[in-house]
C-alpha cells in the first residue's frame, strides 16, 4: 500500500463514523422554548365561591397575557346581598402554584387568589384572602 492510499484509508476510517453520527434519523429534536406565560390559563374562568360575610358567590377571573405581563380582573358577585367585589392586578405561576393579586377601585382593598395546578389544568380551585383578614374559597372552570 502506498503512502497516499494509506492516508486515504485513514481519512475514510475517521470520516465515515462522524458522517454516520450526523445522519442518524432517530435523534430527538430539541425541545420547544418555554414561554414565560402559562398560555392555557389565559381566558375567563368562572364558578362558585364563598366568603365570611356575604355567603355564596359567583367568582369570575379574567386572565390575560401580554408578553411578560400577565394581568387579571376578578369579580366576586354575592347574589344574597347583591354586591360585586371587583379587583384588578397581575397573576403568576410558580411550579404548580397559581397566584393572582388584585387591587380594588379605591386602592384600599388587596385580594390574593391561590390555587394548585395540575396538568392539564381544567380548573382553578383554591382560596382567596384580603388585607382586611377576610378569606374564602373558589372553584372555577374555563369558560
């Protein structure tokens, strides 16, 4: 074997395995990038709730996402009174916990909604509390 043919054989021996690795068809494609906002939560959620003074309520959460800012509006309608408590603010997801914090029209009321999340998320069910020491529950589904 000549020197030139040895070099060619060595080059082929080194290149063929590298080409074979690159050409594998069963490689897993890279995962899709994770969005900062949990898109399946965006929308309107509604269901029953309760509170210590007004009794049963209908809870409506409207969750929006604009880039990195996730806004929310919440209404708790108490038919026995009839009264609606309205707050607006932001929502986040950390791990398996949903948290939304809203402020009332007069700026004095602050309400927080907390719910555990399962996958797929079919309901937001948890507890709410406010800065006046009041608290209750909510159990909403996406509309």
